[in-house]
């Protein structure tokens, strides 16, 4: 389907949008603080109501403080995991055999702070939107894209007919496996995803100012078509669109990306991760502690508490990421790569690499090239 036809579908008002629009035009609720549920919204709405309007008893759409993977993705394709209590009601029909789903953010949906169990990209296709993070509001014009990691409390508001905002969500449970080519890159976006995957309570957000990028618009619209319209859903095609989308962000917009800090973000943590990443071939726990002005005991405990990994385990993951990148993007021999990333035992490197990627370095180079 061509882009214009997909756009015409997106512009149509869904029943929930019509219902919210009726309430908003009767009594605008721009100034109502973020709510936690439908009942709280009704209470706040009535406080500010000047024009009488009938309010539905039941929620118009799902308003919750937390959304789970099983509400969006087919349980048959989820990794084995016991769902959390209250996570069984389906928000949108789950999409089978998919690692990503894309859907429209409802226009006129009240602002409600919420967190997610998965990774989300939000793209302002047309119009504008306001984004709330850590008690701050950011105006997002068309072409803006936000990358949100799991468990980050945030909210959006799109109160105009012309606003078209799309959410692209991906399972964090399989993000590392499915988007390995992205994680192998050496850039700020790759570093962001690594920190997101391995740091507990990570709540930083990336804001890209894409302006009018025709290729990004096209990729997002085709993703929407695959996810919501095309019943012959293609896992390979959708994943390819995602990688192409990230490639566009890296190639054209990585230089002016903004990093926004959520309520649980830690500057100390950012500095530690950055230092270890930049010096991964030679760094030791003692070197890092000295550079950061911390004791080795404190730094070791801090890394364990923030990431769940020991210093040596985290360092190993970063070195293997560098090795994977060099295998695909350089002509260096495996022995030269082993030396470059700081491994002293080549047999140990081969064993560790195969345990991590389920293939030898040579097989990895052949497959991803």
C-alpha cells in the first residue's frame, strides 16, 4: 500500500478519539495534571467543567500506570515468563510472530503518566505533541522522535485534529537478540541501548529532531501497514524496517540528538558507563575507581546494584560488543581483534564469544557481512 493511502487511514477518527474529542471541545483539559486512571480523570474533569456534558461510566480507552508486553504481543511468541498480576487484559489485539507493533497515539487522550515493560519509539508524523518527563513538558513538532526505555514514567498529549503521533513498541525481552546489528554499532544510539539493557532503573530518553525526513516517514508508514493493516504479517520485513529506521537516525540525526533525564537517571551512572566504554581495552576496576574519585569497593557495589553485573562481567560484554563490531566492519584478523579489545587469552575469547553469540567469530563475520 502506498504512503498516501496509509495516511488516509491514520487520519480517520477512531471511536475512542471521537469520544475524547467531544469531551475536550466541551471542556478543554490541557491544564489537568497527569492522571492515573479513568476515575481520577473524571474527578478532575468535573472540577473544571463549565459546559455540562455526559461522561461515560466506563473508561473510553485503557488508562493505566503500567503496560505489559503480553498486552500487545502474542503470548505464543513471548519468552517464558510469569506475567505480573493484572496484566492479562489485552489493550490491543496481540500481533503474533512479531518483535514490534506500531499503532496510533489517540488524539485528545488525557495526559496520564505511565511506564512500559518494553522499548518504545514515538514519532510525530504530522501536527505536534507535548511530551512530559520528570515534571517537565517538551513541545514536539512534526518530525520529532522519542526513544523510551522500559520502566520510564512519561506521557504524551496530542489535542488537535491534525496531530498524528505513532508509537513503535519492541519487546525488551528479545531486543538484544533481534537487533544485534544495531547494538554492534559504535555510536550514541547503540551506547544508549546497551545502557538501557544492562542498567537497572535507567530512565534517560533520546529526542531526535528529524524535521521532514521523507525516508523516515516512509519507513514508519510501512511499519504501520505491516503491523495494523497487512494480515500476512512478516517478522523479517518489520525487523528490517526497524533497522533501516535506526540507520536513518544514525546517518542523519545522531549529531543533534538530545538526552533527556527521567526521575531515576543518575549522572554518576552515566559517567561510569561512559568511562568504562571508552577505555574498555585497558580499564581495570582500580583505574576506573581512581578516575571517578571512588573507592574500588564502592564502585564494585555500585555497578552491581545498578546493572546486576559485576565489573568484570560488564566489561566482558562491552569488549564482546566491540569484537562483534570489528568482525563485521574491519579487515582485522581475529587475533588482532582479540589484542585490540584487551583480551590476553585467545582461547578464552573464542570460548566466551561462542557462548555469547552461539557461533564462532569466523561464522559471525560471515553471517553479518
